[in-house]
């Protein structure tokens, strides 16, 4: 076989770490029929497959890689598409993209007019993807700011043209109607006058529709433009035949109808495009937050530079009213930062030395010097935008119903139109005029666009609204599953509680509180244990400086020892002190039991072998935890706490927040099993955790809700990511999901009802009973309003605020 007949493709692989991994992949892929040779590059994590022909068996290659225990690394890109007019267009583009070699999956969102494509760059390039779109007769816009500006300019031009065509069309049709009814003196017979006046305007109005219809037919796609072209073409064509007495008589003069129909269709497209443009406002608002310029500090000099030139480690200066250009850490200054559009937190957050800041947030007061830590695509804002765009490109399972209907819709409507024509004219003996009117009305009134727009517009607006609230929903599947949740399982530490132990009580014995804090704080400052950190921080907040400690020693699981100012200090459990012959007074034991019954941890202190006092330490509840639990229960959801803490501490926390079912002493790797047990009992589980130790449980749950705290959105195991460190947002996320799914179902209902009712009426169903004829003009108006109504219903989600966000905090 010649080299010309051989084709080499590169596919990325995730998970390889040694030569054995590479050999496993090579062996698995080489067994595929048609593969001549396989070479794995461990350094670049790619496999080069040389094929004997042009056909690329991508599914087989991917499956072989997976069976070898690794993951094919496809990339995802979003391309903006111009020129789509209905659900069939979107389905056609999706089919074309999915059939390309190297494309794993393609999803086209008619609402946002974007294609989300998963592909292998070693097989197909972005330019080739765009070329396939343009070859089908559509436009493919670049991604990024330049592409957005290009697309916006094209959309504004298209809207102006549609509006102009609509106005002209209605004006001309109004003139024709007036002439038809008033019968003014004309220089020509009326049919010829109508022909000469309407023809140029009809062609001007109908040209985009006929052009799209020809494009669709040339690509083997039956879409609404084909049907509309048939409808208005029949109206205009019969009018011409009537004018020149070819087969048809003068009663078939439809010129004003043809012009008005074209005007209505154009107006419908204008209103639909304008409404659809508003569905993506939330994501455009996020994109607009990305600063264009920044003040860079270099050798003490301020330099204005484009934000995309900043590198990690650079220092930038942010003044009042300016946006933070990149993610970073404050190294100098203090000020309040408005993070509302990124995290959903409405109250400005105070930033001081060591605080993390997020790119795109606004400094409302003060001046900050920030060291850049994350730039470009790695910033929190960039990750949010990418996550929301990808999620908007997904489809919930309920969309499959609409997709299956849309796929057969147009052939079905064409059948109904044809049957209605022959039924009325051939079988029932109605006039050719009536049968033709029914045919045109059916072709014009049918609207699969309403079905095609029902889901993507609601998802686009709903997910955008979630981003504004600091709630990031990763996919349509997650959205749908969230609407079916029956049980909420929550982690304790870092979810219900702050995740940072603090000292609540200091009880000295035989010495002052400051003296006890000085001795214990000095020793504990050398320990890394969270409880030790709490004691050291308590001493620091009291303004007590730590002394020099010698002989420091940690006794695993029991306590610490140290010598300060010649005094021997022991801090630890009761058993630890008693093992060192320290006697604990009865009064101290009573205090210890009381505090432990409150769910607190109580380390004891001894100085020079004598009991010196105790500390009570707890991980405090977040202010909104009880409110969030109340919201869950009011939604009819069962709430379960799953924690590694002991039962007594867990019970105390459960009583405070209102959780009665508690699973305590559960290690992180066992939490997933507890979630699985609930699922096996028929529960649909949402697990809420911090996304670190809780990763297995988040992955096991039907819906994993990860609390990121605003500075890390890359929580891969969370189907929902909360930007604000607040459990109330988890309740809000579930309510938002339920609201969006309710709107999707409502949209689909009205879209189905519209077509189920109006298509038979347009076919003449009411005529035998009520003498009602559905004229083509009314059909055009109904069609124009149907899609606009669906998009408008979705746009109502822009103002939705989940009830949980309005609840008062339970103290």
C-alpha cells in the first residue's frame, strides 16, 4: 500500500503515567481492523494511529483506549452560528457536524445560536469545523471578543433588514387591500395592477425565505423555510396563474395575501431573533466583566498594559472604582470588593493583606496591590463563562421528546396539507379556492420552531440567571435530575459549619485568663493541629505575644508538651494529663462534661504538673445553616447529615440546625456508600459538600452540589457548583432547577398544544360545524406569535429569585 493511501491521526489520552500504560494502549488500538500502526508518545500523552484508508474508526479507537483503562482526551469548543431559522436548521447543522471525522459529539442550541462540539484536534481542526458549517449555507463566527463583536454587528444588521422588510411588506399589503375594497380608478385592470405592484415587493420580502429553502434542500434538509416557501409560493403562483387565466380563474387573486404572509413571516423572525438575543444577556454580562487594561507595577513604576499581557507573579495596582484584572492575592492595602456578579454575594467583601481576589470584581473603596496568581483561561471568571456556555449547549433528557417530534414534524405537516387539499377538493367537493386556502394555511401555521426553542431558551436564561446568583449548573442532565430530588445529604464540616475551629470558652484555674492564653498559645503555636491553631489564634486576637518554647513534643492523638519561661506546659486530653499524674479537680470535670455535652472539644492544660485550666473549642455553625435546612424541609425533602464526627457532637449540631437523621463516624471514603444506601432505598439524592474530602460522595449522588467558596470553580465532581460559601444557595439551586424544568415542560406543553390545535383548524376542521375558515394571513400571524411567546415565557426566568434567597436567617 502506498503512503498516499495511508492516513495518520493523533488522539490525546488522559491517565498514562508509565511505559506499561503506553504499551497497553498500543496493543488495544493495534487490534482494530484497518489500523496499520500505533505509536504512543508518553511525553505528549498522544497516540498516533496510522490507518490503511481514509475512514477513521474513531468510536472503535476510543472504545479500545477506554478498555485499556484510559480516557480519550477530546476538546470542546463553542462556535457561534448565524442563519439558523428553525429547529430543523439546528438539527441539520448538528447532523452535519456529528458526521465529521474526529467529532465525538455536537449539540446545537437554537436559542443561543451556538454549537458546542467535542472533537479531537489531531483529526479535525476548528477551521474545518467552520468550513463544514459555511458549506451548509450558514455563517460560523469566531469565538472570543472579536468573534462576539463580529456576531453582534451581523445580528444588528440582520435585525434592521428584517424590520425594514416587515414594514415595507405591511405597507404594500395595506395599499393592496385598500385598492381591492375601495376600487379606485386604475390605469390597468386590477389583476394586472396587483401583479405589477406586488411582484417586486414580494420578491424583496420572500428572497431570504426562498434562498434558505434552496440551501436546505441542497443539503437534504426539510425545514420550515421549505414549508414557508411552499406556502407563500403557492399563494403568489396561483395569483399569477389567475391573472393570466392559466388554469385558474380570477377568484385566485392572492397577491395581498402573499405579500402579507411574507411580511408576517419576516416579522416573526425579527421578533424571535430579538427575543432570542436577550436570552444570552447574563453570559454577555459576565464576558463584559473581563477588564481590558490594568495598571502593572514594575520597579516601582506604574504602566498601563492590556490585561491579557499580565503574567502570573506580576504585581498590579487597583484603585477605587476599577476592576481587578486577574485572580490574585493582596500583598498591600485594604478595601471593599463587590463580587456580586461573580459569586452572587451582594455585600462587598473586605480584602486585606493575604486575601484572595477574583478577576472582574470591582474595588468599591480603598487601594490594593495584587500579585497575579491565575491569568487568561485559568481565572475564576473565565472558568465560570466556559462552564455556563458548555452547560447551555447541553440538552436535558426531556428534550429528546421534542427532538423526536421535530424529526418527523415537517413530513407530517406536508402530509396533512396534501391530504386536506385532496379531501376538500376531490372527496368533499369543495371549491379549488377553499382547498388551496387550506393548503396554504397548514403550511404557514405549523411551527416546529416553538418546539425547538422551548428547551434551549429556558436553559440559556435559567443557567444565566443561576450564574448571576453564584449558582453554576453544569449540564441539562443535572438540571433535570435536580427537579426529582427527594433527599438532601449534607456534610458537616465546612458545609453546615464554618470549617475553622474557634475557642468559645477559656476557663483558667489558679491563674489569670491572659496567663493561661500566654502559656498555652505559645506552645500550641508550634503545632499544626486545627485545635492548636484555634488556641494560638485566640491568644493572638487577645493581643498576647507568644514566648520562646523549648523541648516541644507532640504525643500523637493525645496532646503536646513544651517548656516556656522555665515552666513545663502540657495540653491535651484528660487521659493524657492523668497519665502524667495530673489530678483533675471535680469542678473542672463538671465544666468539661457540660461543655462536651454542648458539642465542644475540651483540651485541658497543666503547668508544672498541676491542673491550670481548660479551653472549649468548636467549629461554629454558618449563620444560614438552620435557614437552609428549614428551606429543604419546606420543599418536602428529607435531610440527612453524614459526618465523620462522633455521635454526641453530630447530635448537638443536628439539633441546632433541625436535622434529626444523622449518620456519624463516617469516614470520607465511606460517605459514598451511605449515599448509595439511600439510593437503593429509592431516594434521589443530592449530596452537598466542599468538593475535597467529599469527592466520592459528590460523584455517587444523583446531584453533587459542591461549595467552592468563590475562588475555585474547578470542582469536577460537582454537578452544581456554588460560588458563595453558603448552604442557602444549595436550596436556591434546587429551587432554580425545579423552576427551569417547570418552564421547559410548560414551554413544551404550549408548543405541542399550539400545533395540535391550530394545524387541524388551518386544515378546515371547524368549517363543517361553524363555517370558520382560517385564512392564511391569520395563520401567518399565529405562527409569528408562537415562537415569540415561547421565548418570552423563557425570558421571565431572568427575574426569578429562588424563595430560599428571600428567607430570613434563623438565629
